[in-house]
């Protein structure tokens, strides 16, 4: 057997192994949207058996119909998708957030099948959602604090204004008392002069 034939056979086996056992989800979809093949990583990601996945329309597994319609339209226009965000429904009902990188195998102008790589980003999305919730909570807390600060400033202004008024009133009372004493003294002096 020629050496290059052995090498070609080894390479084919390597590619088959890469497809079947690769760590990244991979599936082929025909021009009609039906899943033609999928590797074990893809099946494990979603929890389906080969029979439950292969031969079914890809839209059955997408949560958002508009997303899969857009993906298929773009691919049919010979676009290459890189890190296209989508949500897939797993067998257990959970939602998997994924990034899809895909292109189409074309023969002349015939759409043969897609080559879709699916990367699970569910954990990352959960962290992002948690961060977003924390940011919203912090924003609400900041707004509440601003309201409280304004209330305290208004209270402070009211107390300070009251204190200032009290100080002014005390000055006026002292002035009135002083004038009253002078008047009393003047009155006493006037009485003394009469006598």
C-alpha cells in the first residue's frame, strides 16, 4: 500500500474523530433546515440522543424563531457567521446561551450543508445577568441615597433657618429689653424731676 494512501486514510480518520469527539459542539444543517449530523459535544450540550436531534428541523431547538430564520437567511446568502448569539432549548427544558460560528459547504451554487460550531456561554450569561442586576440594585441604592441626602439637606436648611431666626429673635428681644430699661429709666427720671 502506498505511503500517501495510508496518510490520506489517517487524515480522514483524524477528521472523523475531530468531528465526532471534538470538545466543541458541531452540527451540519441541510438547505431545508434539517439537522444532518451532530457530534457528541453538541448532543451532550443539549441532552438529546442522536435520534432526538438528527433529522429534526433546527428551529425546533431554537428558543427565538427570528434568530434561526436570520441565521439560515444569512448562510443562504453565503455569509459567514462568527459568534452569533442564540438561545437553544435543552431536552430538560433549560435554556442554553450559545455562540454560533457557521458557514456553508457550497458545490458550485448548491447549498450542501452548514458547518455550525456551537459554544456554550450559559455560565457567562448568568454572570453578566447577575452583574446587570447588581448594577441596577446599586443604581436604585444610589438614587435612594440621593433622595435621603436631599431630605437631610432640606432638614438641615430648615433647622439652620430656624436657628438663625431664633438668634435674630433673641437679638430683637435683647434690644427691646434694653430699650424698655432705658424707657423705664427715662420714666423714673421724669418722675423724679416732677417731685
